[in-house]
């Protein structure tokens, strides 16, 4: 068995499987790798758009009483920034990475439903573009990315921005559910022989669990959007109080989606970290079982905590306490993971490639973000700090310092596999440090601004003590952060032109995607290595030290 | 610490939250230092050395994992207990018909009514020190939120629902707050000012607020009084003692006695009042006060009149 | 050639199409659960104006409900015939479609009557929630009829081949789901909220 080479010679002429590189072949592709890359390109495009939106906002907020822009412009910017970053950057990045990697990681040829895969992508792109055409029809949506009623209703938002937002998100939601179903079915039915569920790479496992979250959470959003559209278009009464409608019902529906959504945005990132840290520490993940089980715990609990976004609504202490306890509880499996990742590094032989640098920084940044989240589970503290810049700091620490840093780690880890070329470690180091400095400079001071009393979603603010200084620091940080992305894009261009050929397994990693060429051929694997444990290539190269013999 | 009002409590309600916050934040810091310490240590101690062979695999340590799981549960459980206690202290039960103040939130100003005293004012709230005030909230339009961090919790103001909360002030002084739920274009300038006064000063203020100012008939102010009724001002504003009784905009009976205009957007000076009358759409873009394109003479007269309304 | 339940269960985990349709049904179930929750929440608050008790006719709608539920039986026979390679698939499919169409006809009649009485989406919360809930359900029935029609055409042209993994099985799951949703809607709207 150990004589099987990882890259066997092709058995026959494979010219008919040659991939074409034309635009049309990309647009009509049903290949999971191409669709994955299309998702990632979409995410990069909207990342730049959403980032510019943020920069403009930070310019307006750099000094007190600023008049760089009008309030209605600012309101559109923050609404679009939130909506874009969540639905058009993070979701497609994670879906794209999942679609690219999951079939490879399980030794499959493609996903279960390749055409559905394409449909999911095009629906997402269409939804995003539709959302942005709102600019040409009056105004972009400006009621905030969670669109509270009755502000989002016709009397207060008479322009069609809200409708574009709702319809765009509707399309994105349907596409996302289709992709979630695809991933679940792929993992359940197309695993290579020997790959039991408990031998899944953790990225695949977390994507699997995540897909259940998608399937169960997105419909709640679509229901809420349907009711909002019917309110606005047909003068129904769901969320307007004049005929007994309840603005709070909107919040319940929205956050029933919205809370699982934040875990949808973070579980695959946990998956990335669970791949990167072990490989570059040269240690298997510490406590595979706990990490896998805690993922399920998070998924289940995520449906029971939504009203922690509503502690200031006045639901009553019993409701508040129920959701607070649930929120405290969900912090436990999340915290476990952080320790498991740290202890993976223990007794390792750590190589600090850029991917590992970002993964290590993730551990610190996500801990800060997670702790600030726990603070909000302390109801009286939420009563002071919700809707202030402490929330803005929290969300950016978990979504940028968390998910985005994990995505950067994943980029540096899997870029060689996807393109066949290595990224520059030198440029990567520049990218890393400017990102860390820019990110923390932008967002750490926002914790302080919240304690200083600054509420969120304000287009301008008075000259209260420290507010001007802290905001200026935050704006400066934002520009450094913007500049840091230049290193990333430059690195990508450099890699295309001068990057060293990667070979199939430049990192000496262990999961199946590294058992084929870089980039993989259209058919993924000429021959799938035997799978006897969670690290098939480790087992192959260390026959006396296979995981199943050592992992009692 | 006054730059950080969340840490500068001036009431029992705010204090119970602040003391809880210290404990929670120190705990969070401790956990952060632990994680950061472990990561830093691992970074240096386990860095790959050039000649190093592949280390022996370590798959986990179930006892350790159970230990830190239970550790988390214990810490979070303890915090929860203190949290629940502070909930009771900072947000005691309220009674239905017992509001000391009724605050109606509008886009983008605060209507302030004292049911027991018969006072109606706007944006600036006066309370006597050492007295628990039950606030009743209503919204005239969208969701707002009342937040004065030094005096108490924030509370959403939701149309169709009558939320209530408590504030009090230990010391005389001015306390700042703001609307804390995005409510549209000028959410940023829907600021709150609470003036806590000694009982004597509060009684003075009460008397002044209940008094009906005489309507001037002579001079520029007299002209202004006439313009106020003739132009569309009276269709939105109340000035007691005159025919103007509308409640669409703030009550202006004692507008000159307030410290700010336009819910904290401008300091209340004659020059600023003139600026506000001249171009409210530039001072507070999106606000519902229309720009009446007043000729200079009318503007001056109105300012003169409004300045008499102390 | 029946299969034991356990074998069918294990078989399911290898049958991607059936898995997919079941997951899709799960997501639609959440969607309808939200619409039903909205209906219940607002019905409990007793809105002013027309309500279920005053304008709905459970008996009449009960008849159309019986038609829809019978269509679950006819589609079961259609699917079974197809799975066991017996005759009668087209017949049972046509019967299912007929019963489904009768149901939709009944819905239309009901809507027409309500609109005549000025019970609209915007009239009050009963109108908003009733039309939204039943409207989305009717939409799903319509989609089901289109799917069934497609299967009927394929069946009539004698193009059905494989006994397993067939589209008809999955469509029948969808159709049963649509019926199950109606059971819930009927119970909540016509039985509970008319008290």
C-alpha cells in the first residue's frame, strides 16, 4: 500500500479533459473549482467596493462636526458597507473556498450538483448587482443593514432603496441555500472510500455543519423580507404599529436569521484555522473530537440566542435572562476551540509562513472579539454598550480580525494549490504587519469611543472629550488598513508573474487536496490515496506512525 | 474618568452597572492575557529549528479539555449570577400610571412632559437630585432609544409600546446622552441633556416653566410675535398664552431658557437661533423644520420675540 | 420489491437527489413556520375588523382540503407504480393534478369572496397574514402542479426508466410537504383562529 505514488502517471490520453480558459468557458462553467474562483473574485471585487465605502465613512468621522458629506450619503454608505461586507464579501469568500476545497478534500470529482452550484453563484452575483443598481434609481438603501421597521417602511423610507435591498437579498438567500444543500449532499454522498465522517478534514466538517445553519437560517430572512416587501408594496400591516403590527416582530424574524448568520460567517473561518495551524505547527489538531463536537454545539445553540440583539427592547427580564444564559453557553464551545488551536502549537515545530502569521494573529484578535461578545451577554452591560462603538469594535474584531484574518491565512495557504504558484513571503510579511497595525489602530480605539458614549450610525458627532482624537486615530488606522490590501493584490500579481512553481504539496500538508497537482486537473484526482485517518498523506508518508496507531 | 461616562455613574442605577463592568472587564483582561501569553510562549518555544525532525504527534488531552471547558462554564456562570443581580438593581420594576416624565421621541427631537407637574418642554430634561424618576416612553414615528449613560440604562422607544425605565442623579450638574437607535437622517443630532438641580433650583425652574410668558406687542419682538402667528410657525409649534397650539414640533413656550437648540445641534444663542431660522436644512439636513426663506427683517423680528420666551 | 425502512434509510444517505429535496423541504418548512408564526402572533392580538371567525368558512374550505389531502394518496400510488414498474403512473399523476387544481380553484373562489367583502391585504392584520400565508402556499401548490405536469408529459411519452433515484419520488416528497403545510395552515387558520 505504501508503494502507491501520490501522483500516478495518467492511465490514458487525457487530452479530452483539457480545460479551456476562455471567458465563455468560465461563465458557463459547472466545475466546482472554477465556480469557487468566481465566488472568490466576486468577493474581492465587493471587498474593494465595501472598503471604499468604509474609507469614505472614516473620512467623514475623522473630525467632529464634519461636513465632508451629507447625512443621507453617510446613511447609504453604512447600510451598503454592512450589507456588502456580509453578503457579498464574507459569504461568497467562504462559499467559494468551500466549493473549491470540499470535493478535493473528500476525494471527489465535483460537488453533487454542479449545475446547482453554478446557479447558486449566479444568483448571488445577480443579487449583489441588483442591490447596487439601486444607486441609479433614487438612492441606495439607507436604513441600516438590518433594516429595522418602521424606519424601513414606506412612510419613513419612501424611496425604493429598501426594495432593492430586500429583493437583492432574497436572490442571494436562495442562492446561498442552494449552495448549502449542495455541500451537505456532496459530503454525505461523495466521500472517497475509507473517508468516514469522523475522518473528514476539519474545514470540510465545519463547512458541513455550517451548511445546516444556512439551510435553516436563510429561510427566516426570506420570510421577513417577503413580509417587508408585502408591507411596502401592498400596504400590508406586518411591521407598522398603526394597525397593530409589531416592529419587534421584524426584529425577532431578522435576528432569528441574523444570529445564525454570524456563525455562518465564522464557522468556515474556524475550519481554515483548523487546517492551517496544524500543518504549520507540524502537529495534528489538538482534540479533534472536541473541536468537531463544539462545532455542532455552536450550531445548535446559535438558534437559541437571537434575542441577545434585543436586550434594549424591553422584552422583560425573564426573556433577557434566558437569552443571556444561552449566549454565555455558546461562548463555551467557542472558547474551547481557541485553546485547542493554541495547544495544537504545543510541542510543534512551527514554521511562520504568512499563512501561519495570520492564523496566529487570528487567535489573538478573535479572542478580543469573542470576549467583547461575552461582555454583551452581560445584560446590564449591554444596556449601556449596545448600539455604541463597542458593538462596532466587537463586530469588526470577530469579522475582520476573525474571519478576514482566517481568509487571509487561507489565501496564503491555498493560493499555491489553486494557481500552481507560490506567493511571496516577503510581500506577505509586509501585508501581514500593515494589516495588523492598521486593523488594531482602526478598531481598538472604537472600544474606547463606545465607553465614551459615542453611539453608532452617526454621520457626525459633537466635540466631546477624546471623541475627536480617538476618531482621528481610527481614521488613520483605516487608511493603513486600506494600504495593506495593496500588498496582498501586488503579491497576487507578482505570484502570477514570478511565483515559484508550487508542486502538489509545497507545505507538506496532509489532506487530500494536496494529493493532486497544483492546480488540480479538471477531474481532480487520477487516483485517490487510501484514507485510513483524518490525515491521509501523513499516514502515507509515515506508515509506522499512522494516526490510527498513535491516536488511542 | 468623566470622558468615559459609562465609568462615571451618577446614580444607583448606573453605579450597579459600572461596578459589574469593572469585574467583567478585569476577568476578560485576565482571559485575554492568558490566551495571549500562551500564544506568545508557543510562538517562541516551539518555533521550528533547522535540524528539527517532525515532532511526535500529540492528539489531545481529554482531561485538560474537560478542565478548561468546566473552567469556562464556572467563570461565565459566576458572571451570570452577578449580571442578574445588576439587572434587578439597574432596572427595577415600573408602575403603569406612575411616570414622573413622559418622553415622546420624534424624528429628531425629544418631547418632554411632566404629567404630575403639567410642564411641557423639549430636548432638555430637568430633574431634582436624589429623586428616582420613572420615565415613560412613546414614539411618534420610528424606533428611538433614550440613553444617558451616567444616569441609567438605555431603553428602546418603540412605536406602539410604552417602555419605561428609571434615572436619578446624585449630584447637580448637566449630563449628556443621545438617541441610541438609528432613526433616520439626523439620528446623530438627537442629543439629550439632563440638568439635575437641587430641590430649590428645581422648584424655581418648575415655576418658570409653568408661567405663561406675556406676548410682546411693541417693537421688534412685537413684530416677531405677530409673524409667529401669521407665518406657518404656529402650524407646528405651541407657545402657551398664544393661539399657537400645535404639537408637531417642539413646544417653544420657554425656548430661550434652554441651553441648546435643535436637540443639541447648536448652542442656544441669538446668533445661532437666527442661523437656525434662516436655514434649518443646512444646520440639520433632513430635519422636518422647513426652510421658510424668511426675509431678513422677519427673521430678526422672530429672533427678538423668541428671545423673550424665557 | 419493498424495502425495509432501515434499508431505505441507509439508501437515502447514498441518494443525492432525495437528500437534496429533503433539505430543500426543511428550508421551506422554516419559511412557512415563520409565516405561520406571524399569523398566530397577530391573530392572538385580535385585530379590529374582519377576522377568521367572521369571514372564513371552514366547512367549505374543508372540502377543498380533503381534495388536496386525497391528492397525496393519488401521488403515492403514482410514485409506487413508477417505482415498481407497474402501469397506471399517468393515470394517478393526472388524478393528483386534478385534485390539486380543484384545491386551487377553491382557493381562488375563497379569495374572490373575501375581496368582494373588501377583505384585502392592507385592510388589517388578518388580511395581511392570511393572504401572505395562504398565498405563498398556493404558489407552492402551483409550482407543484407544473412539476407534476412535466412528469405527466414524460410519463405519457413513456420515457420513465429507472425505478430508483427518480424525479417523481422527489416531486412526491415535495407534494406531500405542500400538503403537510396545508394541514398546518388549515388547522391554525380555519380551525384554531376561527374559535
